[in-house]
């Protein structure tokens, strides 16, 4: 996966220049980190959903739109916007996110609907619901704190969304360290029957991954709306589920579920953002950008595919053999499988 | 084939193996766990590519890059893990991938299928979904498919592991017929009696190397086993089963009253005492597995009550059963047992982890310690504890699942066909283990299609027929003849109600 980033890095000269503008880090790398914040968070949720339920949630952009609509509604009805207000509003939006996740989760785990089909409901109707919550408007969010969340807190050189994303990743890492979530999700994704016969409840695990996805949507929506300064229920995080699914795939995860790597998906998300920005930087015509993106993705996927990986490994082995043929037989007999004699 | 070499990273699966198959010969390929039999077959049929050596077919050297090429050259294979599509019909499974004509004449296909099924005496209809057929019937359909493709060489990898005597007999009739037609058959099995009944030649592999090629008629069973195992042979008859102290006054470890399940198990009663090993005997379809699964709540329990050590408990899900100290080794290890992509280590600690709780994950170190302990205890052959379990041979996979349950120190362990598809050496190991566990105080249920295994280990045998318990045998009643009689009679004297 790291190979992919390197390929991209070769693209531009003076790529790593970072400078301070108005007291904040500015440059290509910080821009990528800034821009990819929502995608990274959503990709984490998508990885878990994919791994456990062997399908994808395509309503994440719409869920984020609904939760951020609730956030905005709460903030705007407050007479005075304090940090407390923002915190309560964001917690409220997380609760809504959980509810939306529970909706999808129930359909998938209890009613055994395929994830993509289940999330189709919110995908279709989500933005209209958000529009209703907005009072059929596009409300503006223009208070100091929102500004700071969307861009930068005075005195802190790193943009806030980047900080928020990092904190989120750390929390996820803690979650994996303190629970058996990874093992259970992988077991359920690989073989739900066997998992059940070992005492794991596949329904509960799948439901849990959708709840987590709901929270991810809420957090992503929170960041997006504060960045934008207004709530546009039509365009907020539009079609982001495509990039999220792509991030999961580029990260080396199987879209058919099972073993997963969150790190892979995170790298995948940043790679996509890097790709987007690189294409802009190369001053390609706007109409052609999508075409180039598609070509790039095809190259990435082929290079990362199992077939190519096996071929690359074989070639590497052959090169190693040609260099030192004697070392090969030594390698093969090192792993000693105990024979009956040795007992 | 001469001097075939095939290596896998860290494990040389085949080392200078030679094999000869003559026209119209039934040739048995035998060897322990991981001896290389399945690998050899996969090299012959193009699933794997050999690293070194020469393969010739009728004098011409061949080099298959894909299974399809082997098929086209007349090599048909029926694998141990039935490689058919459960969601398609019987007829579709028989003819899929064979005709290059995109237009399918369904009527013709179904008629052809019906004729073939009939001629082989397979109890299935061409239009029924494959998954609705029992495992045994599915296997016979897989064989029918290979047979119909007019093969010159037919490879049968453990074809009889889930067939009963009648079905095995039918299979042998078929094999002899093919032999007459000049088809060369390679027959991999662990059933020694079958090898002696049907094969002309035997080739023995051990640890990836060729031990030798022998005429069946001139090799005694004892010699064969010693060639397969290498050194000192475990004398199976030395196994002495453990007879626990059983009396009505002692509270049984586990008791079920009127237990029924959604899998068609009719209400039955069952008790087991500490240190007892009980077996379930009966033909395929008699309900043995289903009854065991009902105890473990693997299938939905629809009625009845259970108690552990005299106390009423609720067991409605496998988790309840596990928490009460019951373990269950499933019959189908591929679909119900192994978590294929996870490592050997993760597969071993899984159930203990579930018992420990969601918020208390094992550290990598702890997990590694457990894994290595049981890899050693059960002699599991794996390159590392981190290897995905799917790369292990069937017998070693089974040992991993066994390790998983032993790690939880259950009070009562149910083993459903633990020796199916496993070599002689491991079979003996498992039987010894069962006896030792009973002696140390564990209660066990041991289900096996090989009655002699149960007779060797069980102190009590429950006979089932048509999903009902028809008899219980203990002590002096435990002889092969008695069991057979009960199974046979159980059907005739039962009243129709």
C-alpha cells in the first residue's frame, strides 16, 4: 500500500514544501490531511461494516447530512453559541447517527437484508429528511467556534479537522486494544456459522458495526458542516461513499468481508485525497479529471491485486535464487515439522 | 510420473515422489496427515504447478496450467471437499462447465441427468437443489459427474468418508465397471478394509516422500500401517477404555428431558455421568448429529429442559452451552468449525476468548502461549502458529478445533465425527485422547461412523434410527454384532404410528 503513495509522490516537484500562513501550517501535505478528514473517518466505519456484513453501507453521506442538519438546527436555536452549545449539539448529532446506524443495522442483522440494499433507503430519502430538518433552507453557520472547528484555532499551528481526525483514530485504536472487536468482526465476516457455534452472536456484531458507522457519519458530518459554514443538504459529502468504498479496497481489504486492516483503509483514504489534489495540480481540464482519476484507480488496483502480487513475489524469488542458489535449500529445511521420531 | 517435486514456502510438500498408474488399475494412494497425497493429486490435475520433475500421460509429457486442461485430457477428479455448487440443481451441477454451447437445452439436460442418476442408483432428482441433498448423496453426484465425462483417469479423494455401507458397495460396483472399461483409478482413503477390498496396487507416501509401491495382495495390513507410520506402531488393541463409576444415586453431569429441536429432533431424554464416554450409533440420517446439536443448542431448541449437575439451566444458544461447560466439535469442520483466514493461534483461542469476555482481549503473548501449548500437546503440524488455518491438512485442522475446545476445559465435550477424513495415526491419537480425558473426569459424547472406534472408547452406546432413540447398550452388550442387530431390528420392530 505504501508503494501506492510513493507512486503518487513522484508526481510533483517541491511537493513537500510546508509554510506558515497566518500562523497555520500550509502546504500540500497539510492540505491533503485537512481535506481527507471526513473521508478517513468514514472509511474506518466502512471497513468495519464491510468486514462483518460482507457488504457496503451506501448511505453514509446522507446519514452525515441528517446528523449535521440536527447539529445546525440545535446551534441556531441557541440564543448564545458557547462551546457548551457546540458540544451538546455534536453529542445530539451522534445520537442521531446511532439511530440511523441502528436502522441500517437492524435491517441487515435481523431481517437479513443485504447491506447495500438496506442502506439504499437512507441513500434515497436521507437528503430530503435533512432538508426538512433545515426548514427547507440552506442554513448558515457563522459563529466563532464553528469557524475555528472548520479551519484553525488561533495559536494552534495544525488545522482543527486534522486534530479531530487524529483524535478519532486514536480512540479507534484504543477500542481495538481494549476489546475483542477485531477478532469477532473478522470471525463473523469469514464464517458466521462457525462464529456462532463458538458463542459469538453474528447479529450483534453486525449491528454494532453499523452503530459505529453511524457515529462515524455523525463525526464526518460535524467536520464537513463546520468547514463549509453552511448546511447544504443537497451537496454535503455527496457521493462520498464511493470514495470510502474505494479507500477500503485500496487499503487491501476484501470487499467480501473477513480479515481487515484499518491502517490500510486510512492510507487508502489519504491516497485518494492525494490523487484528487494531484490531478488538480497538474492543471488537467476539469472535464477530464474524472477520466484520469479512473485510469489511476485502475492502475492502483491492478498493482495491488493478488495476481500481480503473486507474480511479483515469484519474480523476486527467482532473482534471489539466481543470486545464491545454495541458500534456498537451507531456507526450506529450516522450519522443522516434528516427525514422530522426535517425540 | 517420475521424480515430482513440489515445494511450498517453509514446507516441502512433495520431495522426489514417483507414481505409476496403469490402464484399468485401481491404485490406492495412502499416507498420514500431510504426507502429500492431496498435493500430489493437485499437481496431477493442474491445480498446482510442480516445481520439478516429469509427468507423462500415455507416454507423452504433460504440463497442465489449469484444472480445465487436465479435465480435457480425460482426468476426472472428485475431491474430498465436494466442489459443487449448493445453490444449483443436481442436473446443473452435473453438466456445468462442460458444454461450450451457450444455449442450454434444459429438458435434455434433466433427462440425461435422470438417466445417469438412475443407472448409478443415486437417490436424487435432477431438479432438486443440491444443498437439499445429504452430504453422502452430494458426493455420489460429484462422482457421477466425473464418470459421465468419459475420463481415462479418475481420481477419488476420500470418496467414502460420508457414505454408508450400501453406498460404498454401489461405489465399488461402479469402480469395477470403470476398471473393466480401462479407466485408471486413483483412490485415496483412510479406510483400510476398503483399500484391501477394491485396490490392485498401493502407493504409500510419508512426509512428502515416496515409501514404495506395493501389490495389495502381497502386503499385509500390519505391514501397510507400519509403512505409513514409519516407526513403532501404536497397537490399537492395547487401548483400554475407561469404565466410570456409574450409578443412579450420583447426579449426572448433564441431563436432558424431552429435548427437541427445529432440526427435526423429536423429544428425547439423555443423561451422561462424569467420566463417561457415550456414543451414538446409527445409519446416516438417523439423527445422531442433530441430537448432539440439540444438546448444544446449535439448532433452535423447541422444547424440553436440561440440567447441569442437577441444577436446571437455560441452554438456548451455543453461548449458554459454552458457559455451562459444554463443548461441541462439529461434523462439518469446513462450514461450522474452522475460521479459514484466521491464524491457527486465533482459531485455538477463540472460544476461550468468548468465555473471557468482549472487554478482556488476550494479549498477543498470552494467545501465543496457549497456541504453542496445544500445538505441542496435540502434535499439530503447522509452519507457525500465525499460519492461516486453511493451509493446514484436514487432520491438523481438526486438531486445532479440538485444541480450541480443550482449552476451555469443558465438563462435557461432544465430538461429532472427529475422525472423519483423517489418517490412521491421528485417529488412534484421538481415541487415546478421548479415553484419557474420560479418565481425568470429563464426560464425552463420541459420534463416529466407524462402530469399532466407538466400541473401543465408549462405555455406553445409544442406537438411533429415523431420528429416534431405539436402544441403549452397555457393558457386555457392546459388540459389533449386537450393535448391527439393534440397528437392523430397530427399524423392523418399530410400530408405525
